[in-house]
C-alpha cells in the first residue's frame, strides 16, 4: 500500500492547494495567512531529497502516513497488552479508509497535523501506562507541533482536559507541575505563528475566525455533503464501525473512568459533533474532520479485545469482529480501485465534479500562457486567484514572475518576485471565466487586450475556460495598504459556495 501511494504521488499532477503550499516552501517567513508554517517545512523536506517534482512535494505525506500507522499500532499494543490481532487491525484500518490509504499522499496542513496529533495521543497513552509525569512534556511538544501545522488542533483540548480531570487521578495532576509545563511548551513551540501574527495584526486568527464564526441559513444540503464526504473518505462500512467503536469506548471510559478510553473517544466525539453542527449552516471542507478519525480507528481495534472481557453477548462480539474485518477488506479493495481509476483508467465517470479532474489540466493552460508570453513580448504573468497563481508558478518554474495582483494579504513577507521584469513592462493576464472581469480592474490604469480563450480539459471534458489578455500601462502594487481591494483576501464567499465575492 505504501508503494501504491508512492506511485500515486509520482504520477498525478499536483492539485491547486498543493502547488500553493509548494510556493510557501520557497519563502523564508515565520508563518502564513491561511495556515501555520509546518506544511511548508514538510514540502521543503521532500523537495530537498527529490527536487521540485510531484514526488518531492508529496513525499512527506507518505512518511506521515507510515508514522501515523506505527503510532496507532503502538497505542493499540500498549492498551491491549500486546494482542497481535488487535495490533494488525490497528495497522490495517487506516489502509481501508480512502483518505489515509491513498489521499494522504496529497499534501495539506492536515498531512502534517495528523502524525503529530497521534503522537500527542500516544504520549498520553504512555503517561497512563507508566504514571510518569514527564510524558506530559512529550505530549506538549507534539501538541505544539500539531498546532504549528493547523489551528484545528485546539479541538482536541477537551479530550486532554477530560483525560486529566475525569479519572480518579485528577488531583494528582492538578497539583503536579507537568501539565502546566506542557502547556507552556505548547506555546513555545507554536511561537513562530504567534510572532508572525503579532507582526501582521493577527491576520491568521482573523482569517480563520471568519470560518469559525460564520453562520448561514439552515440547510440540509451542506449537512448531506458533510455526511456523504465522511462515508467516502473514511469508508461506507468503516465509518459506522468507527462510530460504534467510539461510542462503546466512550461508554466504557466515562463509566469506569478509564483514562485512555476517555481520551480516544472524546478526541472523536467533540470535534465530530462540532463539525456536524457547523455543517448545518456551512460547507465543511473535505479534509477538516480527517484529524479526528485515527483515534476512532484505535478505539475499534481495542474494542475487539475488550468486549469479550466485559460480558457482552457472543452474538454482538461476533458481529463486531465480522464488521471490522469487512471494513478492512472492502475498504482496501475500494482504495485500490480508486488508485487504478486515477492512474490507469481512461474514463471520466464523475464529470465536472470529479475531485481530481476539477484541478487537472493546468499544464495545457501553462503551455498556452508561455506561448503568448513569447508572442507578445510580455515579461510577467498576472492572476486574480491563488489557485491559478500557484499552478502557473509550478509549471513555469521561475522562468517569468507570476503574481496574484489581488489578495495580497496572502503574500505578506514574501520575497520580491522580480519587480525589475514587472515595472513598466507588458504583462499577461490569465483569468478564469467569468472571474476575469472582477470590479477591481476599474481601480487600475491597465489596458487589457484580449488574446485567446483556453479550455482546461481532463479526459476529454472541459473543466474550466480561461481568458488570456495582454496588460499594458499599469504596474501592480504588491504591498498595498490593508484597507484596499488589492490587499483583502476572499474567504466568506468561498465557504458559502461562491468563490468570487470578497469577504
């Protein structure tokens, strides 16, 4: 399965967000508007080994999956006292989930966050098994690294608090210095993002606050999308198996005040409940819940050994084992089929909604853009969305400067892209229709000369159309004031399903 992920990482073109994070890896800044810096460091690690290739960008995701599996296996091993069958189940369950078994090769902040999050849980399991308070420090270190990967790590705080306060040992840890030292360690490790935000008017927190506080009209559509996405990315059999295992673990943990059971179940229930509630009014991103399911997978593997010891009916025990095995076998088959569909099959069975196809074909756009640069004498490329900007930077590889002229808040502290080739020179604008006619153009002195329309295709289907235009008479301001149209970023409309309007 690891070899399969390596092939997937090597064969498929980068998706737009992956290319965007790759551009981050080329910058020397403490943090970024959208997310903390860990994903950029992960990508830099992979490209240092394999160069600026798809495998280089994605290599850290392969390593992250292996680390996650080994940590989950050790959590299960220690909790079940070396039960080999449970450990094997703990290793195989992630392989049966589409996201972990295949799509974790696609780098995202979640890719960096997940192994650190599981390492934090592993440290707390070691704490429960050894009663050695120094494991709080390891947990604090890994929690800080997870937070330096993605802010949603804070959703695990209730699980840690319940782990410390619900069991009978609560007063010992309340009087111990270790949990408080661990909290200080979290802050220290997270300090690069804190320093960057302090220097930039707390931009990341304001950016993410829009996601957390936005409330739209109640709709079952986004709820259905969220639940459907979980079935697809976790597994049509594995998702209900994991929910059952988590519920049983929560019952056992809170009834008997078992620290590990409380930790694992709460790490799933609280974030899942919050995201389920948010999905009633907001579109929840496909990767947002992926950090919570590893704890549930560990709970499933542990339950297989605990249920016979707790007096459950033989019929329920047999049924639980059957469905766990079915989840593994059917899930791995599904993961392999998806792999073959994207790497071998020539068809497009999902149309324009295909999650890979909708972000494929940018090489065609880049080739036409490069041809127009030669034909018109333009020396730089302009875009008005970060996805097109990132993909053109990926394919043009520094041969000409590529800039997104708006949303400059995303690029605070970035290096000079080559203003000597931009200032007073003709440029080439590449705009996705109909966003190529944004009102912001009226605030410039640019003269736009239409050149051609380019279709981005995947497996014979048109996924998007772009307008290529020559720009003269204007030099963009790459450091505009924060209160201008060219600085503000777009997030609210994207969350609500309209990627054009500004927040």
